[in-house]
């Protein structure tokens, strides 16, 4: 039977594993499950899995370490789950390469929607990265010192390659393609996550913070991605020339 892809689900609560697995399976995904970090690391196969959903708080090896191990061998989307609603937890998870963060209790419907959105972006990046034809002019975005190749999904700042997650790349592409335009956090969320904004600004804020850490000379005084207080963000193409 053909599936939409194989997803690894890690949580030490069997009820949560069961609910997540059932909802993913109903959407056509194959699911491998683990109740501890050691098993998850043994199960993960970069040639088979297209995504990982990882609980953070676990006995033994925690979800952060599992995410680090996965990210060291694969660029598949990683979603972190946590019972704690903390910006610090979110920042740590995203900082080690995770793409998303959900707080328990969560809606299985929302989780599946996010999974689909991440896998759409990931599939598109893989498909377009495999294109070998010459890159057309409109497939390159140049804004100030930033150059974005939308075919190979790569970005450079002043000629130096930066290692971005799929979500960070999507945010940078959106802002840099329209320098000077102000995007609200809700607009960024709808464009990048491909779902309706739920009113939680922290997800966008943390991803922008991580993006700034990779492209700004001084992330504490950002020049390329400016904050328009009370509204959102804009790309300043002329500020760093």
C-alpha cells in the first residue's frame, strides 16, 4: 500500500502516541513509534522517514538530544512537543534545528495540519533542489547583501552560505522578495505555515530570532530584518549595503 511518507513519533505517554499515530495513519502516513529516546534514535532512518515528531521531556535521552542526532544525519522536518509553554523551551528546540513546536494539550487536527504544511514545503524543496536546468533570473532573489536561490533552496549573505531550516528559508524568501514591505506576524504565519493564524505570536518571533542569528552581523541590533513595533517585520535591503 502506497503511503504519503513515514513519520517517527516519540512520546513516553502511550495515549499520546496512539492518538497522534491514529490521526496520521488516517491521513495516509505510515508511522513508527517510540516511547523513549534510545528507541527513537535506533528507529530513525534518514532514507525512510520524512518527518519526526518528538516529545521533549523524556526519561534518559530527551527529545532535544534525539532532535540533535536526527538533524546531524537528515534535514527532514522536526516538530517538538512539550507540556511546558515556555519561550525558552521553544527557542532551544528551534535552535537545535527543529522546525516547529506544539504545547500539550494540542489539537490532533492542528498537528496533522502542521505536518501537512511542513511536508509540502519539504517535498517542494527536495523536488526543486533536484532541478539541474540553468537557473533563470527570476529564480534568484537579490536584496542587499542577501542572495537567495529558489531552485536549490540556498542562501548567502555577502557571498557566505548560511545554513537555514526550511521554515527559516521560507521567512527569509518572503521578506527579501519584497524589501521595504511590512509583514504582520499573522501574514508571515499564513504565508509560511500555510494555515490560519491562531493568535500566538511566539512561533513567528522565535523563528525570526533564529534567522537573525544566522544572517545578521549583530543579532541584538538587527539591520537586515527590522522590527516595526506593534506590527511585524520588514527586510531592509539598503540598510547593510
